[in-house]
C-alpha cells in the first residue's frame, strides 16, 4: 500500500493524508478506502473513468477505459489530476524500494 499525503508549509503542523493505493492483481494500482481513511479519502480523492480525453460514467466498461485520480488537499488547496498509467511507474518504483508513503508534491516533481 502507498499512502499519498500533503505536507505543505501552510499546514506544516499537520500532515494531511489524501489517498491510499494498493497494487491490484493485474499489475495496476487502485485507490482504497478503509474506516481510518474514510474522512481523508472523501475530502481529497476523486476517481474518474476516461476514454482518451473524454470522461465516462462511473459504470462504464471496455478496454479503453482508464482511471484518473484527482489528488486534492482540502487544507491548502493543492490539486492535480493524474492518469492511472502516470501514477503506476511511480508507485511501482516506490513499492520496489520498500517506500510506503509519498507527498503530493514529490509526485508532481517526478512528472
């Protein structure tokens, strides 16, 4: 599991957890919710389905469907949308190195 958090200097006294991702059996990564993460997930993570650059309804299926994740900090307003295939190599490398947390700004710097 990889936890994504915001530690912006505007709220340095509190690290804000935005989302958690777990590796799927298909080699991808999926956002997960748990009792402990329910509040922070609902406040900072949105998941979209897309086909090329067109957003789809949540119940869409098909081989061209891919995930987009909006990572947003409700405290400082940091806000970015990432394609699942963009996050995958970052999360794969973190998992390979045994790292289980990353800040949203570190993800942005790696893009």
